[in-house]
């Protein structure tokens, strides 16, 4: 049972890349890109090879096969599926009291669709991190001494995986740092 109770300060956050929006924030995307700006479905997402239709219809990535393989080999102290509410609302649900996750937003590539929605909707980074997965669909919390091995194994399994932060003493839930935050 992964209940998060063994999570401690110094543990590392491994982010598994999303395949896109994962069905979250579609009301906001529809309002910003289709109602207010009336973009065509065949228009290219700036900075991407995808059309708007391709970006919005990208199937949600399923993490179960990789997650089960990783669990058989390593100790996963906590796991969060990043759904509506983004990193800011989903990661704290797995943290014991007195701990917070410090996430460096520069540690993974930001899919172009999120930047486009931010610019077109004149949204803040806070709006985006509260609404979307921002390119990270699953977060695993592992001991610091296993982080590099878990990362390498996840990548062997075909996951785009990144060390995105660490657990520290604190009460803020999630603290975001990096260029794509401030």
C-alpha cells in the first residue's frame, strides 16, 4: 500500500511526462482558443508540429504498466496522478503533515499547448499550474538514494522522466520555483 506515510524530507520527486492536456482544463481551452479567439482546428499550435485538433484530441497517457514495473523493483513512497487541479492541488494530497514539495518548473520541457493557452488567455502561471498538468502526468516520490536509479529505469521503460523536485520541511503543500513560475 502506497499511503505516503514514509515520505520524509530529502525524498525526490520523479515526474513522468504527460501526453498533453489529459482531459483537464478543456473548458478553459475551449473558452480561450475556440470561443474568444475562434482558432481553426487545423491551425498549428505555435512551437509544435501538432494542429489544435491533434493537441486537444491527444489520448491520455496510461501509466499503469510502467508504474507497476517500477513498483516491483523500487520503493515508491508516494504517487500522485496529476489531474484537474494540477501539481499544486494533487501533490499535497500524498504528503504527510509538516512536509511540502519544492518543484523546479525548469526541470522538464513545457508542451507548447500550455504556453499558447497562457498567452492567448492572458493567464498567470498560477492559473495554469492550478488547472493543467503542465507536461507532468504522474509524480513518484522516492528516497534520494534511489532517485537516479528510478529515473533511469523509468526511461528504460520508455517514459520521459525527470527529477522535478524534492520534499522539504514546510506547510505550503507545493512550492514552485523556476523561470516558468515567477
